[in-house]
C-alpha cells in the first residue's frame, strides 16, 4: 500500500524507511538509485527472514524427532524393567489374581508416559513445521508483491527520465580486448580500402587494355583491307600480263609455223 500510494509519512521495516526519502519529492518522480537500493534491501531482508524461518522449522523438526526418540527410549526402558522384575504373587485364589492385575496396570504407567512423550513431541514438530512453512509462503508472497511494485516504479522512473541506465562492470581484460578489437577493425577497414583501390586500379587497367586492343584490332583490320585491295589489283594485273604473254606466245608460235612452211617450200 505504501508503494502504490507513494506515501512518505509512514514507516516500514520491510522498506527500511526508504519510502520517506524516495517519495519526499514531487509525485511520480522517484530516484532510480534509491529504487535500486530499496530493491537490494528488500531482497536481502527477504532472504534473511526466509532463512530464519527455515532454520526455526528445521530446529522444531529436530526437537520433535529428539522427543520422539526420548519417549521411545523411556517406553522401551520401562517395559524392560517391567519384564525383568520378579513377580511375588502366588496362589490360585481370586485375591492373588486381582493383586497381579493391579500390579501390572500400575507398572504400565511408565511406558504410557514414554509413549505420550513420543507422540506429543512428534505432533509438536509436525505442527511447528507446518506453521513455519505457511509463514515462509506468506513472507515470500508479501516480498514478491513488494518487489513487483518496486520494478513498476523503476520502469516509471526510466520512462520519466527518458533514458535507460545499465550497470556495466568492465575489467582490465575486457578493456584490453575492446582496444584490440578496435585496432583489428581499423586494420581490417584499411586493408579493405587498399583492396578496393587495388581492384579499382586493376579494373581501370583492364578497361584501358581492352580499349587499346580494340583500337589495334581496328587498325589491323584496316591494314588487312588495304593489303587485300593491293593483292586483288596485283592479281588482276598479273592475269592481264599472263594473258598478253600467252597471246604473244601464240603469235610467235604461229609465225614460226609459217616460217617453217616457207622454208619447206623453198
């Protein structure tokens, strides 16, 4: 009720009277550090009280067991004494029989007292254990409700401050690891930049090589066309010359034939 109403006037041992400081300011404005301290105090008090209750429960159970064993010991001892004691009753008349029965009943008082002690101790131990267990359940549920309200107040405090706070414990090893990781990441970035620049240079060189090769192929194609044109002209002129030569050979052959005929006639 104190946490729900945010009452700063009442005192409470569970809250260690921190509600008087926590809710002394403006409504709905709670110090997050005080809430953390209050949560720790409540957890510590809960653990202490539960530990004390469980210790009392264990002690009561142990007392019950000890009483049970003590009662059983008294019962067994008295029965042993009863069995070991000699019987002075003799005869077969009715008075002797009655005296024997009275003596036996009187002798059973000690075993019955021992059994009574055993049963009472057992019942005491069981009842105390049940009551203390019920009390521990009640205490645990009460502290759980208090812890739940404190968590709600912490959430409200975080939202009102519009920021999140986290507790970080950094050792020297963790700091060194962070520095090494940062150096590794910087080296990785530098290597990646160099690799990117190298790939860009290679890409530019490859593009320039393709352009140069294409230009050379175009030049060679033009030269091949010129050479083909020259070869075609040479072949045409050679064919014409061969034709003229063939015609001349034919003319010479016909002239020689005519000369041979004239010589034969002469």
